[in-house]
C-alpha cells in the first residue's frame, strides 16, 4: 500500500467491450474495462456485470401541518435472494412510494404519477432531497428522492396499487415520530425510506417553516 497526502484524482476509463447477456424487463450487460488508478497508473482489464435499469424516483409523502407521513408495505423479490430457505425470508418491505421514470417524464412527473398509483395522493409541491446510486457496484440505477406535500387527515391503513402491474400495496399513514421509531428499531430496511427518514430527522423543522412561508 502506498500512502500519499495528495493522491491523484483519476478521471479516465476505457470500455473495451460491452455485450448484452440478458434482456427481460431489466437487462444485464457484461462489460470489459480498465480505468485510471489513484497512483496515476492504469488498472488491468476488468470484467464486470452491469444491471441495466431506468432511473427511478422515491417519494416520502408528508403532511407538514399534522406532521404525518405515508410509508408503504409490499412484497419484494429481492430479499428472497439472501436466503436459501424461503420459509425464513421476510419479503414484505416497508418503503416509500417509488418507481421507474418512464419515457417522456422528468423525475418530478414520475413522482407525482407514482403517488397517485401507489397511494391515491396528489402532491401540492415536491422538493428534491437527494440523488444517489443505491448499488453502484453493480447497478446503473440512479434514484431521485423527493419529499411531497400532501394532505393526510386520517391515520390508518389502506390498500392501493395498479392491478395491471400486480401491485398489492399497503399504505401506512402515521405520525412522523412513529415512523422514526420504526426506523430506529430496524423495522424499515428499504433504502428510500431509510434515507428519507434520516433526512427528516434533521430537516423536518426547517421544511415545515419553508412550506409554511410558502403558504402565507
């Protein structure tokens, strides 16, 4: 290991070959590449598998007047891959509403559409929290995470989703404080919900002030 106070900032890479290995709803490419390293040299050729997927949105619906949020719960196949015995899997995940950005949509348009489809909600306004790659080692997906101003007069549960997409989505309308307790006790493992609620821990008060000023 070479230690340096000022490592170089590599910026160059070369795609040697890229081939489509699988095409379904998602796609998988095999990529041969090399890249510049922090010591200024070039890596040896490397083969990587790249999961190709459209960019996505995640949305935390938030009623700033009542300090309430919506989290959703639905069956996910991802957790099945982590266990050998399907009887021990926990595939019902608590997340935020989310979905892929469709052709012709910008991230906010996609977020508003997903709110209607998955929650039956219309956003008064949308504010971008962050953009991130949830799994950059293997996936091309980039997520745009929003908080959306909505009206949540009633605490409780309801089921939504598009039958054409086989969606069966349980909505949880709850106080922000309770949602944060779900995060703290490990009940929430969906990445968009984890990131949105961590952001709300430090930013909800300022968000309430900002939205209140916008209404006045």
